[in-house]
C-alpha cells in the first residue's frame, strides 16, 4: 500500500486545462510543485492506455512553474484518454477530452457557456458534463481578481499568475476541466476592474442630497502596464487560440465542424469614459442619453477584423461571442432608467439601470448600428450571439435583439434575480415591456425560482441551432430554436 501511494502521488498543482482544441490538436496548461520538472503527457484512444503517444515539456520558473504543451497529429472527433508523469513519476490525475470534428463537417454538436463566478456554489459544474459538451465557452468574470485578490492585482505578473491559479483551483470546476476543454475571454472584473475600458475604470455614486437624487460618475485611469500584464497573463497561462492582435486585445476565432466562432474583447478600445455617455440638462434637471460621435466599445480595428471574418466565413453557422450583451433592445432599459432616474428605494436608484445598461452595446448605437447594417448589406445569414456579464440568463430570437442571442450569466453568483426585477420594474412603471427586450424567457422569467445556471447550445447540422438555459439542478428553464437559412 505504501509503495502504491509513493508511486502515484499528485505532483500537478493546477490543471491540466485543455484549450485551443482543433480537429487535429490542442494546448494543455499544467503547473507543478516546482520548476524544471519534466512533464510527460501520454494520450491514447483506448481507456487502458494501449499504444499511447507522448508529449513532453519542462515547467518554467519564469512562468510560475507551468508549461504549455502543444498537442499535434491527433485524429478528428476522437476521445483521448491521458495520464501524466512528472519527472518520470505517475501523477494521480487522469481524464479525457475530445478533439473537434473536421472543419466544415456538419453534425450534432453541443457546447456550454456562461460567465461570472464569485461564490462557493459550484453546482453548475457538476451538471455541465452531463450534456457531453465538446467544450465550455467562458465569457468572463472568471473569478473577480480585481477584488478577490486586490484592486491593483494587474500591477505585477506575480499576482496575474495567482489569478490563474485561483481560476484553475475552483472547486468542482477544476475536476470538470480534467475532461472538458475551455475557451475564455475576460470581461471587466477579470480585466482590471468593473466597467473598465482601455485605460480607465468607470464607477458611479448615487445618493440623496438636500432631498434630491444626486448622481455622480467617475472615470479613474490606470497604468498602461496593467493592460499589458493582463494580456500577457492570458498568453502565458491560458491555453488559447491564436490571437489576432495583442496590441488591441485578446479577440480571436476558431472553427468546430460546420461552425465558426468569433470571440470579441470588450476592453479592447473603449477609450471614452462611461460618464461621457450622459449629460445633465440643467433646465430639465435630469440626465439625458447623449453618446458623442465615435463613441465605441470594440473599436475600429476589432470591428474591421470581425466584419472581414464573418463576411469571408464559409461556415454554416457563425457565432459571435461577447463578454457583454449585444442586444440593441437593451436601449429600452437605458431609456427606462432615465425615465425613472429620480426614483429610489433604499440603496437603489432609477439611474442605476440607465448607467448599468449603458455599458452594453446598446449604449454604443453608432458602432452597433454600423455593424447591423453591415450584416444586412452583405446578406450574412445564420449569425448567432453568445454573451455574458449580466448575472441573469435570458434569450431573444432576434426580433428585439437584432440577432438571435443567448445571454448566460450567473454560473456562481449570490443572486440571479436581475431579469425578474427588471420585468417587475417595467410592469410597475410602464417604462418598458421586458418581453420586447428578451422574448424567449430565462431564469426569473420562465419560472419564479432564480438559481445559478448556464447556457447549452446544440448545433444540428444545417437544420437549426437549439439554445437552452439550464439551471444548477439540471432543469431546462427555456429553449429556442434558430432555424438555418439557405
């Protein structure tokens, strides 16, 4: 018994985490107890590990005792089992993952998505594997290092490395990642701070003064070094796909079967402070929505990349993946918040709603309208949106949003009741109708309970994409089908 324990110990402290999966390969992140340790990852299509192929590497002290292995020469749509040796000694961690189908091949493919992890409740990660996903698409706030570590965590590569150790040490999720690959784009709180732009964070303060509601908005700058560190950390510690332009952000694309994914970075080029979105009308004594010319969230370089990519894509299905909702109908929530901006209850003020939803693409009408026009002018079909950030999970078939969109957030958060409250506020004030924003239900809309959850997407050949919201108890809350258009 002692010999068995001695020969099979756990030397791997974090990972393996599989990412950048393709039909013929993948990347793997592994961290060990100390640097300069030889990693031998053996793969086999046989669970008994017959005739394995090996990939080796050495952990680096300069990269927090980690190594990123590049797996090549694999077979498409094939499940590979693996074992790991560290300095020739077998590690206890084993698992398996599946390569992607051949590019262009139609089939029946499932992946899962979600964002926002900050509590101990990790039940969703027990449920996700039950759906046999090819991968998980994480849309950000993958822990909240801007407050769970410290406000200036991005000032040092040591704390950047710590932020990835924390991500890969999430209870339950880390076991899921032994068997389910992941792609990821950071959002604001795992970038450098809430509502952050390229070089500034944004905040607001709302309070009563002399019997009147007072709203203040702030835009604090941060060092350019922080941004460089965060992008470098993603490059070094996440098994990522090739990045289009790291001077602009971490946006990227990849293909799986007859689908192509375009993952965009909301922190790339938001140069304007968020406070510039609103101006105060002294005569009317209220705030108004007045975005200045050129006010953009994603920026010209990234939008040109996205336009070119979807226009030239030969995939049957094209997915845009964003950290924030792209739904243009959220403008109704900005307008609704302005209508009730003088309302307040305890610590909540009506202007909170206008300010908060102004951070999403509806708050950037010039950039968004230009893109929607581009899609129409070029007759781009079968375009679907996946998004996160909101701490609610809702869907729209495109009639309101402009494009079919699944907004899935609240993987592990203290409350997922936002949609429920937004619907209630709209009903009580007649400021808007929630079904005119998200018309296919969701958590807090389709039923009263508001639990953590995730999105499930099923691609069925050239027939349809089925999008579902599933809660932490594996209950499907709402489903919609997006039919294929020839």
